[in-house]
């Protein structure tokens, strides 16, 4: 019998306790022993819950109980989750988590602590909810040199963009619908401005390339400026707009990482990932492109990943050595402005088309119904991000209004 604790009894935490109870027989079969939730740590009481007798309010109870071998941290946020996780690992207890903010910000330190104390820090649920992606990256795909990883990592923004694409719903209306359905928080900033996707690509890049990629190093743009005009031009180009988090290793060993809206061709597997679903593409030298698809959030999908990690901790004999990365230096991630890029630009002005042609040369112009006469949309040649920023300034100097700028990606 293995006894565990769950810290946080919100959506995911209640799902973890529910699965451990409801699926106890199958969990026993897979873990080789019974797994029993002994404590639920939360600030609140839950007198109506059938698990009310497990609820405690003092973290020290968990820390000082020698029967507790694994703790699920599903509190969210940086503190007190970071302090609690450090103390648990230092005390020889394994920790599993769904906390992407904590893993993205402090993963290297917590993994080091786990190794020093011969326990585990596992975080399958921190990326993709119930989609298995962390375990395949450090185990199933371990024989590959992974040149690039990219994906739709946030279900809220994907739902909003899907409504804009399928139903020509304006951004503000699609966001309100997402909030009413419970897909978006009352304050949706972390989703629509790209911070959530940024944390997730940091975790994936750190694992794939073995060095910690911090969120503040990753250039991040959200979807708040994407318009229905952009959606229509993407369709004429032959694709859709998705919020993409991506990372790759450069020939000089540095890493490139970014989160931004992007034109994605209809031929890409990522183009058909719609609604609240996530899709993560891994490009390996042996496997080629492999795509992981599924619901990226939700009570039971995320809880499923947490419980899977609990089972792995119970079965593991010491630290799982393949799940690790080192801390990084300040120059691990390159300056995004030096990376090559292709852009879709939408401009307005009497001289817009002539100015764009003079600046870039031969262009592919795009069309949409009922476009104003002075509106001009096109795909640029490849330039560095810095060169394209300078080109945008030149257009504005020519009296051309820049309405939209979205990257064009090849996945």
C-alpha cells in the first residue's frame, strides 16, 4: 500500500482524488500495489464532499508523515507551490504536478533536488492536459535528434480562432462565448496574450534540448490583434491562423523559441486541430513528423496525467534519469530578431501596393471579398525578423498604414 497526498482540491485536484478512488482496481494492477489518498491539503473545508475527512490545512502534516511517499501538487501558481515542492523533495518524497508556471520557471532546480534525494519530480500534466507528450519525448523518441517542436498549446485561443474561422465571429464575441462555456477565465490575459503557451513551449524545449528555457527569454505574441480580415486572407493564401509555440536548435547550438499567431497551410496536420483541442508536432530525424493530439485541459484529462505520474513514481526505483535538464546561461536562447521569417502583411494606403513592391520586389498578393480599394495584403520574401521590422517602418514612412503582420510557418 502506497499512501499519497494531494495539495489543492480545485478542478484538477478533485479529479485526481476521484480517479484514485473510482479506478482503484486498474491503478493497483498498473502500479503493482494499492494507492490510497491519505491527505487533501486546501485552505477551504468541503463538508459536502465524500472526501471531507481527508482534508487538512497544515502542510507540515504531509511533510512529516513517513507514510506519504508521493505528493500531487495541483495548487497552481508559483507560491507556496515552489516552497512546498522544494521541501518535499528535500525530505525524500516524490512530487508530481500539473503546474506549468512552476515547471517553466523552476524546473531545473526542482529536477536537481529530486535527483539529489533519489526521488522524482514528474509533470506530464503541465503540457497538453491528458495528451501524453512528456513521457514520449524522454522515452519513446529518445533515439531521435529532434530538430524542432511546435504546436497548438492553448485550447482557449484555439477555440476563439476556430469560431473566427468557421463562423466569422469577431474576436471579442468569440472570447465572450469561451468565457460563458468555461473555456476562458474571467481574466483571459494569460491565454489570449500567449503566456500560457509560452510556459508550455519552455517546458517542451527544456526537455528536448536539455537546457532550461525561461519564459522571459521567449518572444511572445497573443491573438488579440487577429481580425476577421486576417482570417479571410489566410483562407485565400490556403490555410488558417493558429497560435503556435515553437522551438528549435540552431547550428551554433543556441536555441530559438517563440509564441505567435501564424498562417498554417491546410496541408499541415496542425491546421485541422480545432476548438479546445491541442496538437503538438515533433520533428525527429528518425521518425519524421509525429503529431500528438487531444484535449489540452479539463478536470479528468489533466487528472489522468497526474495519476499516471503517481503510478510511475510508485513503480520507479530511484530517480528516472531520462527526465531532466540542466540550468542554462543567459545566451541559451538566441535573439529572435536574428531569426529568418516570412510574413503576411496587410496595409492600407493609396501607394500601399507600389510601396510594398518597391521595398520587397516580387510579391504574392492576397485577396478577400469587399476589401477597401486602398487595402493591400501580401506574403513577404524571407528576411530576418529585424529586417522585416525595418521594412514595416519604411512602409509607414511612405504613408502606408500597417494593419496586420502575422508570420507564415511551414508545418
